């Protein structure tokens, strides 16, 4: 049995972590049965982050390594027919979402004061006192350091929004009127794209990056298409 260890669902989404939501989406896209452990502790995870899965006792960390593991063990129904060009496109878009847009979105959730007012109760509200009184501020300080380490956090807020908007525009322009990111058929990059687009559009964080996504109706239609096909 595959168990997905992740954060508790939040904001009406399968997960507020796009990486956790990516893995659950992939499991559904590949038709693999799984159970959810929604109370996993990232500090106990091998890389200190979620998601992880346990698959008949084998623990795998990192969403991309998890998808690789699942493809190896259960076959690759989504990507087997991709051309080298399509694989290259998928890799490039994965990097856009996970290595760049992710950090801009993190900034809107953790550094922007209005975003933090929504993030804090959801992630830390269940903590008992006295932890609840000081852990959120410590975690926010840690996130500020991570954002600076990545480089995103060294930009002004306006620059971060512009960087995120440019990514969103690239996704919308590449998607065009096609039903899925690489064309007529869903592939595993759609698990990534859907997790990020749903988090951008449907989590309650109001900011220019979200406005940019809202200004491109094909992204909303894409999100609804993925949701209807795999989650409803
Ligand atoms: N490269 C990792 C990234 C996972 C990741 O960044 N997870 C975040 C949540 S979105 C996390 O667990 N953060 C907890 C922490 O850093 O303490 C993957 O693809 O799984």
C-alpha cells in the first residue's frame, strides 16, 4: 500500500503545499490506490520536508523522486510516449513552477503581512500554547532566511510580483487553448501545473501574481478540467 505523508489539507485544496498536492494528483492520474497521512511531521522526514511516501515499507522523499519511484515500480502510463522535445518542455516548466514561481508564492504567503495573517492560523493554529506563541515567529524568520538564500527574498516585493507574473504568463501562453500542458493528453507535468495553478487561483491569497492568473481564463478552465477529471 502507498501512504502519502503530507500536511493537513487547507484552504479547501487537497493541500496548501503544491509539492504534496502534486504527488496526490499524480497518484490519481496514474490510477494508483493510496492512503493519506495528513499529520506528517517534516522534521522527521529524511530531507526535512514533505511530501514523503511509504510504499510497502519503502520510504521515498521528494515529490520528483516519488514520481520517479512510482513510474519505476508501477509503470509509466502518462509519460511513456513523450518525445525528447516534450520531455525537455516538461522539465523546463517543472523548474519554472518548483524552483522559481514557488518562491514568489512563498513570499506572498509568509512575508506579505496580509498573506501571513492567513498562513499563520492555518499552519500553526492547532499548536498548543506556549508553542503557538513563539513557533510561528521563528518559522517566519527561518522562511525569510530561506527566501534570501534562494535569492528571491533579496528582491523588492514589486520585483517578486513581476517575476511571478512573468512565470504565470509563460504558462498561460504555452498552454494556449490546449486541454493539457503538453497537448491533448494529460501527462505527469500536469500534476505539477495543476498543483501550482490551483494553489494560486483558489487559496485565499490576494496579490498581483494571483491577479495575473485570474486574468487568463484558460488557466481557470485548466484547473477546473483537472479537478473534474481527477478529484470530483
Ligand atoms: N523538492 C521538494 C520540496 C518540498 C518542499 O519544499 N516542501 C515544503 C512544503 S511546500 C516543506 O516541507 N517545508 C517544511 C520545512 O521546510 O520545514 C519536493 O519536491 O518534494
